[in-house]
């Protein structure tokens, strides 16, 4: 068994071209009672400021400016949730754009 950083290398069941692999110990751990598969996934926490933004406003910015949802949310937050101010801020060139 080869050693890596002073530890034995895990037994790899299968290596794939894209770099993913299955390790026997991890697979066994996932399937044993109380393992990873039985735990509920953690619920993502949502920023209260994002909850105040309207979904329609975010969708409008995303579709009209072809930017990601995160970028649209950030732009709306920077402009207090005001769609008009956000649109003006996105179309107005800044000093660093030239």
C-alpha cells in the first residue's frame, strides 16, 4: 500500500477520467446506520436583506441585463431594493469602465 504524507492511501474502487473516484471506506461509511445518507441536508440560511427583495425585480434585472441572480441581488441591495436606481446604476458607466 502506498503512503502519502505519512498516511496510508485509501483503497480506491474506481478512478474516473474527470478526476472523481470512489473510496471503499467512504462508501461503506455512507451506507452504515447513522451514516451520511441518513442525515438530513443542512438548510441554507437566507440573508434577511435578500428576503426583502421582490422576486419579480430580481428576475427583471437577470433577464434584461443577462447577469447572474447573485449579481442582480447584489445590485438591488446596493440600491436599497429600488429597481429604477438599480437599472440606472447598471447602465451608467463608471470612471473605472473607461
